[in-house]
C-alpha cells in the first residue's frame, strides 16, 4: 500500500500517464474531520489541465482496487525518484 506523503509523486492505477504530486496528506474534512489528501495532476487532458487540484479521503487514496481480471493493485503507487 502506498502511503500518501506530501511532495511525493504517484501514479494512478488506471493509466501509466496519470501522475500526481501530493500537496498535503494531512488535510481535514471540515464536516467530519476525516483525513484528506490534496494532490495535483502532472499531466494534461482536454478537460483537466496539468496542475488541477484533487481531493480524496486518505483511506481511499491509500486503498487497493480489484481489476476486471481479479488482480488487486494499489489505487496510487509511489514513483521513486532516482538521482
């Protein structure tokens, strides 16, 4: 499971090019006080330009997803930075 860490880069399971930088991993929902992750897209689409901000509850961000073939993968996978 990928843990959301501010400043780290992640790939979404749906598409190799769907990458995001976590802006904040410790935001709170104003109604429920549940932890939220704020993340920024690092790719362009016609509907959502690079830099679009997204919010998802942390439990969901760090969850696993079952694919159509039955395999289970992380919803977001950290992309290691190599120097």
